[in-house]
C-alpha cells in the first residue's frame, strides 16, 4: 500500500495511492460510515499496520465508482509522508564508496546522528538556505519507517518491525557540521529533512537492500548507486539501534547516502547548493522527491511577489 499526506484545510489528511488517483480517506470514510475502524491519519495507519491496510483496501474497493473521492496527484499540496515521528535517526558514512570519496575510514559500527521535527518538510516544498551557512549539500537516502515497538531485536527478525519505506534528502550544512565533533548542528536546520511523497508499506518492497538510489540536481545526475553498497544493511541498522534505545511505531531511520555528494568532490570543484537549485531524490519503487532551495533573500522576494500578484 502506498500512502501520502496532503493539505486539507488547516490540517494534513491521509491519502492512498490507487490507479484512479489519490483516495481521500476521510471523505470516503464519511461517505461509507459502515466501514469501521478506518485510520484517518498516517500515525493510525502505522500503529494498526496490516489490519488498517485491510480496512483501507475494502474502502478503496467500495469507493472506486465515486470520482469525487479521488484527487489527481498533481493537484495536491503534500505534507511529510510521516508527519509525526517520535525519533528521526540518521546513519552516517553508511555507503562504502561514500566513505572512500570523503577519505574517511569504514566505520566499525553504525554512526548515529539525530535530527528534530523542525527539519521535516515535504515534496515540492522550498527549503531555505540558512544565512549562517555557505556549504549546503544534498544526500539521497532510503528511510526505514518503524511499525512496531522494538527493543534488542535480532537481525534475522529486524524487518518484522518495519512498516515501510520512503525517500529522503538528508540536507546537510557541511561548514556547520564540521564546527565541532558533533554533526547535529549541520543536520538540523529548518527544512533539512524532506521525506516522501510516498510511504510504501514493506510488502511492496521485496528487498530494501537492493534498490537503485539517485539524486538529480538541476537535471544532472549527481548520485547513482544501489542500497546494496550500504556498509550496514537495514536489518543490521534496526538491530543495532534497538540494542541502545527503544524504537516506536512512526520512528524513522535515514540509512545513509551513497557517493556523489558535493563534499566528496575535490575542493576546487565544489559548488554548494544555491538559490534556485532543484534537487530530486529518486529511489526505485519508492518514487520521486523534489525540493527547491531558496536563499533567505529569495524567500522574502517570493513572498513579496506572491502578495503583489494577489493584490493585482
């Protein structure tokens, strides 16, 4: 099952991707009140897992003849596909070729970094380049979305606690990241964790450790790799993290980025993200995530232009 969140009034609503378009789950549930226990949010969908998916499959079947319950994807304003994670965990230096391009040793254990909810944003949203940084970089990443509480889970059972997967751009300010031994500052500026637009449940993904992963900047492919190059695969990451802290439904884990980031280039060739840049993350079977980078001045000008166009 593929879910999205989209803006509906003053809140985020749950949508399910179908051959007919995006089903507005709330509208469909109101239309067919005899369908019980319909999840109305992504959080409810994740928490109730397979049962919620069965209910939604029934709702889709009944709704299919009513065109008014479906939206065309290009008509929606998306939200983060997991809008309320309890934890956002990132894994650093988790691709062999990325470690090599950065001239850093292969880590003996997963490197854990955190982001906060202020970093969450969505497909087709602008991301502001902070004035305190001049070295903002992109990182295409596969995201694991946890579906069940997990503590000290063994590797062979680790995928059983997964709800699904999505795409992310682990945007990073390299100059802030290198200010100290802690990388958090460079990872946690506002909007530095766009995810989505699709949340794909695990039964749709045969092997998360064998997916093509790409980033495209202004139409030029910059990263083109496969999750098979990960140093620690999804099972190993989940098991390792759960040894140290309890994972909860809705937690998300960004699993690292492959080679091709700006930081991996020779210093004289590095052109950091600038106002107007478009960055797309594309992961096999998970879809396409695109964002636009704006300087603070550019954001102000865009807002001014929008106000003037509305007045006129």
